[in-house]
C-alpha cells in the first residue's frame, strides 16, 4: 500500500508530465496502434466508372491492374487514365536489330569539363545524322518492358453482342488493403456479377472467383488477349493492330487447365491457366482466347500464371491458395514495420495525409519491391520505354528502411552487383576509375542514349546511401562484406570525376546536368546539391574503409578537402555556380528545386550554413513556380523545412494544392494526362513522413516535423531515424 506522501508525489509528477505535453502542443498517444482499424478506414471504394480509379493487386515484382469489373475487361476505356496493365520485372522484349546498329554509333565525344580529353556519351542525334539518330532511337526503345497480357471478361447481351462499359450499373467495388483483395459487384443486362480478385504474394499469378447467373446462361467468359508493344514512349497495352508481328499458341489444353505461349521475335514467355470445375479453352482469333465455363453452375474460379520459363501443367496455384497467400502476406506486411495514426487530430488535412500514407505503402509494396529498380510508373504501364531511372531509386526505396522494412530495400541491391560490369565499362570508356552508375537503364543495366541522362551524376552516391541504411540496421561484418567492394568502387569514380582547378586550388563538378535538369552540361559547374552529396558520399565511404579495418584513402581525402564550396550569392545558395539569378529569373525557378536537397535529403555536410539554407528556403518558397515541378519535389521541400525547424512549412509542402502533388482516389500521385501515376511521389511522401515523425540523427524531439500547436494527435511505432 502506497503512503499518502508517495501518492502525492506521483500525482505531482503526472501533473508535470501532462503540463509538459500541453506546453509542447503535441498530443502523443502511447497506446499501441490498432493497425487493422487504421488500414481499414482507407480501403478504396469505387461506385462508378472513373478511368483514374483503376485498382491493382500484386507482390512488388508482378502487378495486375483492373477496372470496375475486377478484371481487365475494358482496357480502351482506361487507356488515358490509369491503364489496365499486367507487368513483371522479367517481362522485356528485345527486338531483332535488323539494321545492325552499334551502340558506338550513338556516341558523341565532348569535352564539357575543358580537360583537353574528350569523353564519350551516348546521345540522341539530330536529323543531320540519320544513321546515328536511328541507332540512338533503337537503343532507347530496345529492349522495352512488356505488357504481358490482358485478362478480362467477355460478357454478352441476349442478342449475342458483346457488353459495353456503358451497360454496367449498380457498381460497388472495394480494394481491401488488409487482405490485398478487390471485391467487385455490378449488374449487366439486369444480372448481378460478383468478383473477388487477388494476386499470389510470391508468384506471378492472379486469381479470381466469379459468381453470376450469366455463367449458367453461357454469357460470361474469361478472355486472355495479347497486345503488341506500342514501341512508344508510353505503352498502355492496347495495341492490337499488328497481329502478324508476334505469335501466340495453345501448347496444351484440358478440362481443367491450359498452357499458352507468346513470342515476339526472340522473346518467349508463357501463360498457364487453371480453373475449378469444367471449362474449355476456345481460340477466338489470333492472340485472343476464351475460357468458356460449363453452364451447370453460376460460379467459376480461375488462376492465371505468367512465366518467362515453361511451367508444368498443374503448377498454377488454385484460387483458394492464391487468396490465402495474399491474405497472409498482406497481414504480415501491415503488422510488420512502422505505422502512424493521425486519428483525433484537429488539423483538417490530417485525414488526407493519413490516406496518402496508407495507400502509398500499399502501392509501393505492389509496384516497387522487386529485385530490379522500378520504372517511374511501376508495373502498371510503360513510361520512358519501361526503363528505370536510377536517380529515382532513392525516392522509390529509401522509405523502406525508415519504415522498418529494410528487406524490401535489400531486394533490389543485388542488381547493382549484377550490372557492376556495365558500370565499370562506362567508367573505363570515359577514362575514370571505379564504377559509373548509369541513369536510364533497362533490366540488364544497359544505359540508354539521351540528351540528358548520360550527363546526370546524382544517382552516383545513391548506392553508398543504400548501403549505409543497411549498415544502420545491421552494423556488422556481414553487411560490410556484402557491400564494401561496391561502396569503394563507387567512391573511386566519385574521387576521379571532379576536375582540379590548379589556379583556385579546388576540385570542380563540371560538364554535367544537375538534378534540376534545365541546365546544360557545357555551362554547368558546381551545383549545390551534387556538391553536398559528393562530399557526404566520400566521407561515408571513408567510414566504411575504417569499419573494414582499412586505412583512409588519401585520394578521397584530397577531394573531400578541396571540393569546391557550395556556391553562395547574397547569403543564398545558388542552384549552380555563377547563376546569381537562380531565384530572381523565372527561367531558373522551374523543375526540381534540388538546391534544398542539400539539407533535406542529406544531413548537414560541407560546412553548410543553416542560416544561409534558411534564407535559400524562403527564397525558393516565395519564388518557385510550383506548378512546374514533380511529385517528389514536395516531400524534398518538406524534409528541408523540417530540418530547418519549420514544421508548418513542412506540412504545407507535403499538402500543397498543385496538380503534380495530387493524389488520386486510388492513392497514386498524378502528374499529367500522360503520366497519370508517378511512384517517386508516393515513395517520397513516405520518406518525408517517416523523417517528420521520427526525426534524424542528432534530433531527440518527438515528432520534429509536425507543428506543436495542439492540432496534431499522433501515434507512431516502428520508425527508424533518417541520417
């Protein structure tokens, strides 16, 4: 039994604690988060046809996007919204090089750095060099990512004509985030149709259960159709006009399953289909197949497996197995890692931020968690010919580490080892040491000719950043053994690339296009963000040498010590050196405001002056043309605001009312009518929220990126600090 004095003392302590919380202005709830309730309040519900509200199931390396029918029944109706794609990380088409183009034909030798030693870059040539222009275009397009196939319904009216999208009514559809299932209900010609769609959590399989009187009437069938690649910058999988340029065939068929092949030049892959109950496979036309269920039932279950190798008959997991795999996998995902709950907040933006956060976790897990860095449109449709942009890998993947899901980041790190020989070839061809990581690449790591990509360098330190994140999670010799050779080779290039100016006694980053891509390589030197990232990366690489018991590398220290200072003019950091009108000339206040990334994405480095960065932030905030930015710019600005101690501006940046910061009903970050989804924005949002909630190295405050005015009531658990 406590004595009265002890009770009084504890009451006093409790009173002081509560008073302290009130003074802090932050309501911090310590009770565990009810994760099922948190996720469930953001299930996506569609009650009508909206081409921007397509929903996706998948597992990170394979994704399948559906319309309101639960399958891909009306792809043309969604082609200009969020397309109905079926893509996998392995799905690429390499056309035959009939003109015998050589990659060397795309090269241009330039000396933008004024070293007296021209360097070769694969570029896009003009009309004055038609052979080189065609070669560059061929290598940009080849190989390109494939739309593997369209799986939808063929439903018929009583007169035998195909149902059109306008015939649907009573639409009710829900994406259950907790289970990874899409439940779709609609009526057509007066008959109800109910569909449950799911994807296997580990295999490239989609499965569906269909219930409808139309089955017994013989008026509902499952359709499998193969498109041809559009060969365009974007490919939404609705090209049916070139049937003779590819081949498909039925290899096997029985009452319970079927095996199809699809061949495009030398690319061959397979589609295995399994179903419960009796049905038969029918060939409608070339590349167009139907599974026709028996009419003795009004229920049908089907599974469709896509594979780069020929599967055995019977290998397709049945619908119940796929559904169980999805349910268990997603439950484990949501219960693992971090979570944040804004319920009870009085800020009117809290629910919308929570919605974006929950849906972004789902979308990045579905679209961007494979063994290869993803393209900016994930596994929904092809953009930039399906190529990955390695500078965007930071935005796709860093959040996994901060949300306690480091394994999902690690998934793609082995790919860097696979392409290291190509990175070494680039460095050697240009006369540098180490590995030069490319920018725009296919799945094999082959760089693409471009007027911009070969001149970007800010993807170079990314691998060091990723490796350091893994080391922070697992600070042991095994981590050092896994990554140290690639960290060191990455740093070798970084130390060899800067150009030494003997007159000024410094190393310059020159002859490049910075992350703010409006500047040209022949007139660009020392961009603020790249300088800071270069300095940070080399310093971390030296720490890795010390952790491995190796001496510091003198060449790296020489560059660290003599790297050009961050360019400043009138107490403001410049986008690049010598452009003193960085924030007063409208020509320069567009695209990415990456000058802020030097103290947003990165911790303090290079004797960065916080006061100068604060002035820079205010100048950017007041003068930038925000409607001419990209989805990841807003999280980057938010992170800088948080580090500068301005949480209100951090939130204002995250939720700025600009088209490229729009988050669709299904959670996708929208950019424009061509780029309807943009996953770097989703990943960036998750990175910023984690940093604003948990903080960064050297910060011990609770929720340092959220205002302390009492409007935010937050629970959090499982986060890691940012560097």
